[in-house]
C-alpha cells in the first residue's frame, strides 16, 4: 500500500513538473502606456494654438510583429463634455431667423486625433464605431430622443462640420511615430480656441487590425495671468461680475458720447 502511494506521488510530481514549463511558455499579452510631460497647460490671451507631444510605450510587444510594422497606435485628446445646442437658420420675409434647433448632451468640446496611418488602413469601420473612436464615430446623444432619426442625423452632421471648421475637431495622420519597437511619440493639435478644463488623453493599440488595449491620462488646460483672474471672478462671483460688466458698458458709452459730442 505504501509503495502504491509512493508511485502515485511520483506520477503527480512528474505531471506538475511537466506543466510548469508549459505555463511559463504562454506569451504575455501586449499592453500600452502613455505619459504626459506635464499635468497642466497654461494659455494666455495671445494663445494661437500649439502642438502637444505625448510619449508612450508598448508592453510585451512581439518583436516580429513590431519589425513588420503591424502595430498601430491612435492617440486622442478629448475635451470636457458639455451640452451643445445646434440651430438652423432660415430666411423668413428677408430676415435670417433661428427656426429649428437640436440639443445634444455630453458632447466633447474638443477632439484631436493622431494616428500612425490613415484610419481606413488601421482597422474596420465597425471597430471604430464600437470604440466610439474618431470624430465621425462619436455618439452625439440628443436630449430629445423622440425627434425623427433624419432630423437628428442632419443636426449631428452639422455639429461635426462646425467643430471641424473651427479647428476643435482635428485629425493628424502620421502624428504617431515609433521611436523604437516599443516607444512612440504622438503629436496632437491644440486649437487657438481650445476650452479650459480637464482633458483626457487616450491611446488605443491595434495589432494587425485588431484592437488590443487602451490607456489614458488626464491633462488640465487653464488660463493664466490677468485672463485667469477675470475667468475666476466671472465664475466665482457671477452676479457681481455681471453688474460690473453692465456698469462698465454704460460708463464707456457715456464717456464716448461726451468725447465725440458735436456742439
């Protein structure tokens, strides 16, 4: 009986010893990490736009896949979400007036994209829709879901077009460059009218057209100098700021009337 137990124990140890190397040979899953050189960016009244550089690295990349250039990275800098009202103007009796409007909730105020290659060369369109990746794939949630789909689609297209025209939604093809097999650098554009607030940087890793992993970091954009003081007062003491603005406008108009008065 003792000999039988000893034999069974030996077989079990042999199986365990054989299983350990097999487990150690399981390839590690690729990952991605990004880092910002600063947690906040200060802008002044003379800010005319800038390029923001984001560095990142791949974790456990396959050397063969990296040499063949089958890793792709898409980096997005997404502004704070806010409700947006889109209005349509029509000419009535010779006067342009606002007739129809559509309100969208939680719309990113800004959205800058940098890619290794054109989006159509990285993965399938359905993948972008599932990830809500790219300005054309962002889901614009209407406040009134009861409106007709055609109306919502029309105003959604107008909203995206307006954002692109003002530079708040942009795409930088080739803005992500690999410095080595696992290190990369991304350049995203900050529009001259980039909003202040907390922005979110997101990096998406693709391998041979398949989505692998995502990483994110936060960036604070704020005004500096005299503009920051005015911005803080306007938000912290909105009523007093309004009274001061109206009073200043009235005094300015009165002084202008005195200066340019004709006798």
